[in-house]
C-alpha cells in the first residue's frame, strides 16, 4: 500500500470512529457485543420460561390444574407479550 493510500485509510478509520464507534468496533474486532437492552430482554425471557416451567412442575406434582395451566400460560404468554411490546416500540 502506498503512503497516500495508508493516509487515506487512516482518515477513513478516524472518520468512521467519530461517526459510528459501535460499527468501528465491530469492524475492528470482527464480532458484535450484546447491548444492555438485549441482555436484559434475554434475561427476562429466560426467567419467564424458568418460572413457567417451575409452575408447570409444581402444578403436576400437586395435581393442581390451576397451577399447571398458569405455568403453561406463563411460559407462552409472557415471552410473546414481551416480543409484541418490543415490536411496537420499534
């Protein structure tokens, strides 16, 4: 690469870093880090599924149709509601 090309490439890198630091980081490292919002949404989803499965198991153990149905609804409805709300915000 010629010195002029190297200078131009350096200018482009500096401009990109100033304009979009996230994109510059992804291009430099080759991987994208999860945003705090995504990590929170994933954590909430996993907690909802785990809680629903716990209710399902408890309902089955206690032979309680209400707990079993509640657990099934929790496993399905909470993540679906969360996804629906996230799509409306976008």
